C-alpha cells in the first residue's frame, strides 16, 4: 500500500469484488494507506450460501492482510453511534450496515462499497465503485 492518505473499511460487496478481480476496487485498495473490514462483513462473506472452499481460502488470505475490527459490545458510545447512523440514514440502514458505518467512522475510515444505502448518510465518508458481474 503506497498511499493516497486514505483509510478504507471494505464492505462485504467490496471484498467480493476485490477477490473477483474488479480493477476499480483493486486500484483503490492498491493506493490505500490502511485497509480494514468489520467482523460483520466477515460473517456475511463466510455465510454466503454459494461460497466454495476456494472462496473461503481467498477470504482467509485477504483477512490475513487487513485489520478486522470487532464489534465492541460493551462500549455505550459505539452503541449510540450505531443507533445514530441507523436513525439518520435516508434509506434506513440495516443493523449490520449501521454497525459497519459506526466502525468505519470510529476508526477514521471511508467505507468502500457499491451499496447505495450508504449514500447521503451524515457523518460518514463513503467511496463508491461500480460492481462487475461475479460468479456467485
């Protein structure tokens, strides 16, 4: 990572796209100073019904190179941030997305995603990309 000064938290769809070879996502990741994901995204990826053993191995390689943030269950400030993101979003973020948003904001990261639900969420930096067709 050679750095455009950016810190990114990859949403589940960004991880899928990166592992599928999306060049736009690869370019952003390649220029980042810091990469992370949330344990929520890990759960989503690894529980996908069509996930192959090869996909699980690819995820394991990815996870070994980035920070995976936990959900701090005993942190009332974090919980309040999750609730605030869920309430303030135009499209009513689903709870997992609100947790991802709070994790990104708390750790000074922009979310890398193709999910329009994150569009226009106050207090959240988001970098959108165009997804390509993937096999699963």
